[in-house]
């Protein structure tokens, strides 16, 4: 990460400056208004609003980083460890099933792995399935494609372990959309 790369993330046009200014004003306004006082009727206290403004600012900087600096190769390399680490969260889920450690004792058939809720585990798997499909379709080496298929199988079994019915629908629809978009990109 060189100084030249950092300079590339600095806003370049009027719209960029307005976006950064919005995030700064949102942060400053949380310090001005006392909406964190106990007698206020605001939905989110000032501390939460500050974190939201900081998160928004970080998100804007991340978007500029991905758009201006990150290459396809770097993006691809950042996805590989995510897909490999997904094996471990699924192993944790399998151990939880084997030992009878359930996130919700009223539902002894669902596990949450390293997450606090079974649905969060399912959401993580949904993203990982798409990541693995992306890696699979962009790989040329057979042994890596087989590895991605194995990782995909492990994640589908993790989806079965968390028993999130909605996640099956999301994965099916996302798979259809992914293949539709991928086919359109290949045919161009």
C-alpha cells in the first residue's frame, strides 16, 4: 500500500466531495444533538448514530479503494481464504450437532456454528456459496475446480445443518441469477 495508492482514493469530482461531506456532516451532527439523553424519544441513541456515521465513512473509503486500487487478481486472492475458512465454520457446526450444543435449546435440530443465531450462519453460507461459484467458474485448473466443488458441498451440508428454510430459496434464486449474469458476460 503505497502513498500513490492512497492518493487515488481521494475524491476527484464534485459528486465524490458531496458524498464525503455527507458522511462528515452526519458524524458532526451526532455530536451536536443530544439525542442520547435518557429523556429523548429517538430510536437510536447518539452513540449508535456516531458508529453508524463512522461506518458510513469507512464504507465510502472502502468503495473508493475497491473501485480505484483493487485489481481482479487481488480480489480473487482475497476470496480464496474466505472459501477455505468456511470449511472450519462447517466443522464447528458438525461438532455442535455431534455434542448436542444448540444455539436455541427449544430447537435441538439447528446449529449456529460460530454465529449467535442459526440464520446468521445460513446468511454466511449463502455468501460463501456465491463466492465459491465465482471462484469455480473463473478457475482453469481441474484440481482447483474439484477443490471448489468440495468446498461447495461442505457449505451445502452446513446449510442443511442450520435448517434455515429461507436460505435454500435464497441460494436457489441467487444461483439462477448468478448463472444468468455469468452466461451474459461469457457470451459478450
